C-alpha cells in the first residue's frame, strides 16, 4: 500500500521506517527542508536504536522517501497519517494547531477518497474536529473521506521493537471501508499473532491517554511509598517486589526514583486532567500523581543539601541527561530541573551523557559553572558529589576504585537505585539512594 506520513518527528519517523520495512511504500512530509535533505541521506535527526538502519533500508529499496511539499504528500496516497506534535499549552491542554493545519491542507489538496488517520496523541473528540475541518475547507463537497484514530504506543529506546512487536494495535474507525484498509495495512504484523483492537474513534483516543496516565500514576504511587520507606527504614524495592508478585498489579513501572519525564507522560497527564475537568469528571487521582512527580527533583536536591551542607562552590558531577536511557531526548527530563537547581545554588556542574549532551547544550550552554564531558570519569574528576540521574547501562558497570580516586569526596547520590548499597559502601563511598535504608 501507499502511505503518507505527515510529520517527520519521533512518531512519524519510526512509523514511516517500520511501515516501509513491512512492505509499504511511504512518503514522509516534513516542513523543514534541511531535515528532509538529512533524511534523504539516511541520517536520523534523533537517536533511537535501529531507526537509522531501517531508514537506510527503506531508501535503498525505494520504499521510503521524504518531501517538504504537503500537496505532494496528500496526492501521493489514499491513506494519510497525522503524526504532528501536540505540545502542552500553559493551561495544560494540548495545542491542536498543527493537527488543524494538516486537516485544512489535506482538504485543500484532496482529489479523491482519503483515509485520514490520527496517530498524534490527541484529546477525545479530535476525530470530529478533524472531520468538520475537512468538510469546511473541502472545495468538492462530493469527495468522500474517513477519519480514524490509531494511537501510538512507542517507548523511546524501544520504539522500533514496539511498532513491529506491539502489545496491541488500537484502531478507532467509523466505517467498514476504513476498517478494511487498516486491517490490510497492519496485516504483516497481525499475521504474526499480535492483537488488533477495533473500536470507535473516541474509545481509541481515550485508550491512549488512559494508558499513559495510568503508568504515570503507578510511578508516582511507588515514589510516594519510597518517601515513606525512607522515613521508617523500609526498603522500597522489596515493597515493589512484594506488590509485583500480585498479577493484578504487576512488576512494571514500580521503580522508585526521580520520577517521569519525556514527551508523553507529563504532557498527556496534564492534557487528560484538562479533558476530564472540561467534562466535569473528578481528576483528583491524576492531579495527585502530577504533584508527587513535580516534587521529586526538589526532594532530591534537598537530600544533596543535607549531605553537603552547603552546595555553593561545590563541584557536582551528573551522570545522565536524557529523560530515560537509549534516547537523546531531554524533553521534561529531570536533569533539566536538577541543573537549574544546582546552578541556582551556586554549584559547579560537570555533566555527562552518552547521547544527550548536544541537546542539553542548547538549553544550558557551557560556562564557568557548567561543563560537559565526553567521558563519565572525566566528569566525575574533582567532584564532591556524583548524581545518577539516568539509568544508562554503562553507569551500571563502573570501576569504583578508579572513580573514588578521581573524586574529591566519595559521595554518590543515586536517583535511580542502580547500585547495591552494601557493595558500594564497602568500597568506601557514602552512598544514598531513593527509598532504601
């Protein structure tokens, strides 16, 4: 099948690369000409394991191409995926201007039947808004079209795998024609036994928000429990293990730490709260989850103050800048607030991350009080405390004897609980973690 993907961001690129991999012919519409040229050379502007390889595969097989001309994209295929951003507005609601723009331009250039599939994360009811916008701007009122919802469930760092080996594919449709097209589209994946859930568009839209905000709430819950564990001498990891054996609860997303960040959970939680309130539904659970998450960094910095007494003038090393491992994405990353708080307190920050340093430099340029390093040990040199912010695998494999010799003070504040407290302390470190004695 021929497909058009509008939006060359994270969701758009992963979807395009994977659709081309399973045999479809895909054209990606991306506004920025420089980005289009980069992508046509098979160079991914984002780091995601396996993505660049699939981009090059699609290009070499003639299954994937890129353009900055949305008219070309609309005329290329009968199936158009909307994969544009829906960032948070100041009031927490989702900015729908990019989705609305795609709907308007699709209507402008339509010359035959189109199935418009919303893969962007959008509030419930968006399918109706897209449908109405297309009807309003469509010059030939006799042209037929359908609007469907097909939310993405891609974890950064595992997105290619999640697309090709999904827990489920959710499709919200209003016509048999749209359902038939989407069943055929995903047949190479569903033929392998992966489930396809067909529902109506509003249900599909809610499934996406409900899934993300439930995971956010689960993380905030275990972080709340971690705070209690610290006060009473309990171990949050053992609490989580005990809870996780219950099949109704499960072990996933019960890891205490610095909380959630990234492009999805913070934005989607705020947007879902806004939607619930608009419909008169009590959003207290989600407000509580958001509040707990927003407190994580300030509690972490307070712990550092308790350890060092005075932060001003102290050299503090940071390992990990991305919001999670295996990505260079720093959107809503806890590291941003950690750096802000440290600089506000007058610390000298020495930062390292395997992939995210270029992105963080755009927010915080280097200066006398902030330096970036290409080696984790160099970042820790002369430091009076080392903060673990992101649980990259390379941080789990450390020469502690070398680290101890390099640091001014052998103090580690582990925001992700990646080390065994007893083992690290036996090596002569002062070691502090989250929710563990």
